[in-house]
C-alpha cells in the first residue's frame, strides 16, 4: 500500500525551490552537550516558529495580497517594462487571479511552513512541566492559531495537525472558526504579559480573539450575500478589546508616523508585530516599494532607490478629499509628514547626511530629494547633501520631473513611472547594510488604535451605540498630538467608521479583510469591476492541489478557480 503524503511536510520541502527568498537560519545542535543549556535548545526550538513572519509579510506576498487586491493600492505595468510579471498584479487588482499566481503560492508556502514549525515546537515542549517549556508551548500553539487565521482569511481553509507524523485535517467555515478560537483560549492563561511585541503575549492573544470574533460572521459563510453579525460574537469583541485597553500596557502614539519608524520596536502602541530589528536580520522592504526609482532615502546608499511600485488609487485618495472638503487632506497628520524644508524654503537645498529624512505618508506632486548623477549624490560646496527637484534620471528621462499624479490606471498614460500618489509609511532604516534589506522597523500586526476601532465597530453593529463608538474613534484621532490632531468627528456610522479605518490603517494590510466585512469588496473602483463573491478568498495554489493528489478529495479547490 502506498504511504500517504504528509501534506504540510511536503509543502515545507517545496519552499526552497519555489520561493524567491533565500532563508538563512542558524541550525542549532540539539544534543545536551556541556556548552549548550536547555534554555539555548528551547530558544532554538521556538525561534523558527516566528522566523517565517518576515517572509510572509514580504512586500510581494501578504502585503500585495491584502492591498493590491483592494481599492487602496494599484500596481500597473510601469512604463510597459516594469512590474509586468505576467500580469499577476493586474489580475490581483481586478480579481481575476489564478491558482498559478506565484505570490499566492509563496505566501501559502510560508504560512504553512510556519504551521509545520509550530507543530514541531509543540511536540518538543509538550509534556514538560518547567515554566519555560509551558510558556514556549503556549506561544507555539498560539502561533499555530495565528497562522491558521491567515489561511482561513486568505484561502478559506485551516489545517489541523497535532503531531509531526500525522496527516493534517482540512476544515472550513464555522468549524475552522471554533478551532482557532479554542486554541487561542487554551493558551491565553499561559502567555506572558511582558514579552513582545515581536512575540505572542496575552494582549496579542486578546487582540487576535477580538479580530477573529469580529470577522467570524464572514469566515462562517465567506460568500454570503449579506453578512449577519452575531451579538454573542460582538460581545466577545468588546470583552477582549476592553481587556487590552484596561490593561494600561499600551498607549496611543502622539506621533503617528513614529509607529512606523525604524526604532518602533519600543513604541507603546504596538501590541503584536513582526520583529524586524537589524540585529535579527529583518527583511522589511515596505519602505521603498512605492517610491520612485529616483528617490533615494539614504545618503549612505546611492543604489538604494524606490521601485516605482504600487500607488494609491484615485478612489482612495478621493475619500480623503471628500472628508476634508475645502481643506487639504494634509491637515490630518496621518496623511502626510513633511521632513524636507525645501517645500517651504526653496533656498534650503543643502542638508547634512545625518539630518536628511524623506517625507512620509501620501506623497503628491513634484518630489524633492537627493540628486544622483552618474551613480553618486551631488554635494553642496560645504560638503552637505544637495537636495532639489527630482527628475527621472534612472529611467533615462533626465528632463522629465518626478511629479506624482492622482491619475493612475492600466492605460499607457496611467501606467507611466510617475503616475499615482505614492505611500511612504515605514521609515527607511539607517542601520541597513544595503539600503533595502535588513530594515529594522517592525511590521505592525496589531496596534492599540485597531483595538479601539474594533470596539467601536462592535458597539455600532451590536446595539447602534453611536455615542460610545464615536468616543473611541475620537480618542484615536485626538491622540496624535505631535502635530495638530485631526478634528473630532461629530457623528459616526458604519460607513464613516469604514472610512476612518482607511485613514488610520492604510498600507497596513487590513484593507481587504475590512472591505469584505463592510460589504465593499464587490464594489467598482479603478480598473476593477468584478462582482463575484467567490473572489473574497483566493485560489489554493495549484502546486498544493497537485501535492495532495494521491489523497482523493483531501484538498478541494475554492469555487470559481
């Protein structure tokens, strides 16, 4: 009799050949030699559970899936030569993706390898009674639940696997929701309150439970025409968000963009994040993905430029314009932060390398920055860095200025290198050894503002408690005191709350999930008219279907793919 394929193990073995990212991990000697303590071995067992998160959150993986599939981001075929990639980004935005999309495959593989590593760690720590093993068991099991939340949200499936030697059970819908819920509830009492944000702690488990309960109605019937929210679920959202807020462990950041600075590991707003500190070999590329090929944020790296990647759509930009009417959206400190004084003082065109910082937020119009000619940055007579208008030198268009326009689409004119307003939310790391890789800004998974806005949404959906919901929203808005905070809202509704989540969390990989929950994912926006509800989840990669082909009926492709 032919031995069945162990599915998760098979996928893990495929990673090396299928991924565009090389993973270099330290292999620890697990023998109890005099030079290696049990603590070393325990740490070496737990670390791989988290080690896949930077690859999951790579700009072309989870970010692309959660953002480019929405009205918030668009990635055209730039100049007819860049980001073509066989049309995968066009298809993702238009909801015509297929099961052979390499970014979907890579994301799936990394998540499932994370589950496999979690199971290995669970098996190692199970049965041990010391405090370290109990804590690490809880973290490993909680991370398996988190990875399972990702597969449920993205692909509509969850794999239940309790030991390395068994074949996973595939579950969907309500059964998958109950499984993830039970796992998080089981580990929560044993999680620490002091680790984090790069490790799963008690508050992170509460936040994930709140997020699960808030989306549970969608997950139970992902293609339903109307999502029916349960009051019991919404009560749980309120319960777990209350726990985080009342713990007083976390604080809303007065400086909005400091949440995304390269030193954000200690930012008190972040509850759970992908640990990207340079000493841990972070791989955060979100900082340069959207910028022009002629924007160079680091004076030390004349080869570290943007990619002319995704821009925000005009549709999303217009939500800001409509909200602020006669005022420019930049009155909201979440929209834009000016760091280059050349905008207000054209004569100030020489800055020290140490003080040069690129502007942050949503970038529009003529761009200014370091000027590179023949591979080197120009300097002023006093040795400072010369800052001025940018031109498309890297595109061999030295007389064409880098002027970001609102218009961006899939036409020839709308796909040029400077079309679309760009986003610079995460800060470039000045500790980087290459300018692009090894960035040390943690990637936010959950932060306190989301906790407040989840609670506001639950209150609105459950009992239309607009007063309490409005208070939560305005608490977040008023907290941004490093600049003039956005004015308080005078009323709240689900549509206004949806808009507010867009303002607060743009480019943070929440948009697709939010759009589905608010009933917006089948809407029409720039270059997207598909209304098929089946597209709320993505196709299971064909390589996964093929890998399980010797187990008939084991892994069924999602409808419409």
